[in-house]
C-alpha cells in the first residue's frame, strides 16, 4: 500500500507509518456518532447567572493573582468570506442586465454594492481604484464596471483581500482609524485579560502569514497610549497533525505527481498548540467574533464572569483533591460537585480521577438558526456528560437522535475559559483528555478529483471531551462572527 517513497514522505511530516495506516483504515471504518441523551437547557445543564452573580464572579476574577492568556485561532483565510464576490467575477459579463440578474439571484451582491461605502475598507479601495484605474467606485458602478471594483478588492494588484487572512482585513471604521479583527482582539484583551499591566495573547496563524501578522500588531501596539505590556506570540498548525486524504474507494489519494496528499486536520489540530501554553487560565475566542468599542462592554462583562465561574469551580475541586490526599472521605461532596460540572451516572471509584481533569467554562447563546454545534448531554461508556456536539457528529438517519439534536435550544459561539493546571499547579497533558473517536470525515475535491478528508476531534468538541464542563448562558450580543462579506453591514459591525 505504501512505497518506500511514501514512507519517506510520511516520516518527513513527523508521522509514523503505523499512524498513516491507522488514518487510512479510519476512512473505511468511520467515526462513531455521538449518543445524545437530550439537549442541555437552562433547566438542565446550562447555568443562568443573575446580575448579582455576574458582578460577584467578575470581582472574584479581577482580584485573582493568576497568569492569564488569550488564545485566538486565526489561521483561516478570507476566501470563503468572499465566495459571492468570486462567483460574481465568473458570472458577470459587464452589462446592466447581467448585473441586475445576478443581484436578484444573489442578494449579497446587490447589498454589497448598495452599501459599499459603509465598509471600513471603502476609502482605501476607492483611492486605489482612482490611482490605478483613473475612476472612483461610483464612476465604475455607473459604467457597469463592477468587476473592476471587486478585482481591486480581492486581487493581488489591489487590496488582495481574497488571499489575506481574515484577521488582517479592515472590519470596523472609527473616526480616526480602521481596525482589523486582530487589532480589536488587542483592545478586548486589555479590558479582560490584563493582569499586573500585562496582556498575553497568542494567535495561531498560517506559516506564510506570521510575518504580516507580527508587523501589523507591532504597529498596532505602538498606538496604545496606556502602559500595557503586550506579550504577543504566534504558532502554526503542526505538520505532523495533517491527515492523509483517501480516494472514495479508501486507497491513498495521490496528486498529479503520484505523491500522497496530506490535508490540515481542522481546528482540532490546534490542541497541540494549546497544550504547549503554560498560563493558569486561557480564554479562547475565534478571530472573526469581534465588535466595535461601543458594543464591547457586554462581552467584557461576561468574559470576566465566565473566568470567575471557572475559578470558583477550580477552588472547590482543588480543595476536595487536597483533602482526599490527606485521607478524608470526599465521595459525597465530589459526586455533587462533578454533577455541577456536567457529568453524572458515574461510580464512586471514578470520582478521584474525574475530579482531577481540566475544566472549561463555555458561554452559550440562544439558538436563532445558526448552523453548527450546541450543548447536549451525551452518553459515554460509564457516565453521561455535557458536550458540545456538531451536526456532523449526529446520526441523522436515527430519528430519535435527529429529533434530539433539533430540539437544541442553544448554540456554541466558541466563548471558552479553560483551566489547564491541576491542584498541584502542574500542567495537564491535554492530549490525554481527547476523545480519539470524535473525528470527522467529509467529501472534498483536489485538482478536480473527489476525495475523503479527515479532521481530528474538534478543539471544543472531541478534543475537550474528557474535560469537566460548565455551560453558562451569555447574551446573543456577545456572538458576532463574520462568515460572509455582508455580515460586516450588520448593525453590530457598524
């Protein structure tokens, strides 16, 4: 199955041959579906904090003398964000009727041009078009030269937004500046992740964009007038976490040169990046979920509260484990605390090990139709636990499981605070707490040929399956991702 050249290629990725064989076998075997018991709701599994509790938890966090870090997955390119605009370039023939037809069929195109002056990048794009084409955006539109506007926005000879990482696009316009998502994350971090005047923030980025991120953020840091000490670090997805691609008949997929095709294994691969960080608690939030300053206070308030909830549960857990080491019987108290941390149906013999695990507190928003994962009670071999379950993990052919997933009341906005050290102050080995059986297989294509691709257990799904979990309801205003270009026209981004 694998030639000597294949073995050399596999080893060059930092993988072992047995690992590659296991991946290939997995395509045929598949991954088991999650066994949903029922949705987690505010009546069972999701905590709702009162205003007083929020204030108390915030105070607890603010007074804690701990090392804090903000972790921002930011490797995603902006290509998918501009999918409607790329499609427009393929379909538009330069006539009024063509533009009107496309705008009727693809509402995002009409909306993009109707409100183009509301985008933060408008002034820069307009000046670039004038300098290179001798016309303004308005003039180009009047002549039905919309393709020149989009080409200047997306192409290498213009702003090159189609090839830049999403974190470095101009999202928000202020009176005296425009800001990228990376810039906004610094402002957020100052507000809730600064301890003793220091902000630790870690971006996971594609290798080809590290230099650009660093140059941008170093310039950004110099604009801050206060005396915040920024420690900005970067890491890239490790080559050894890439996964083999398979043909539809489960043979190794090869490119035109006959070499094995490896693909990035999704955000679950970032577990290794997270595992190398040493802070006491770590905030996790996606790069595109940012808002202008006027809307930040609510996000900051709830971030601090989530951190306070984490510290409260850590204190209780650490106290029980220290007392257990001292010879006390803590089984009854341990059972009660574990049930509060999203796990039940376990035996007394499991309590010590179940207490001594990483802890995560996850904000959850009410589901208003967003695609993606949500909070559920899931059956395991010896217990039932709170998990974030993605649609791909659900057996849609099973009516009972499908109904249970559809009854979900909340959505996962990727708003986590993680405790990654044990009661002795030692860092957990996070890879030990991953569910290897919670990966994904999907159909993709390469050079016009269909293939199967594999993703590792997702960072906040299977990668954290064996963490103790607390779900807390947070307001919808804290969730404002930008998945497509016209999302920037929403009031929350203006």
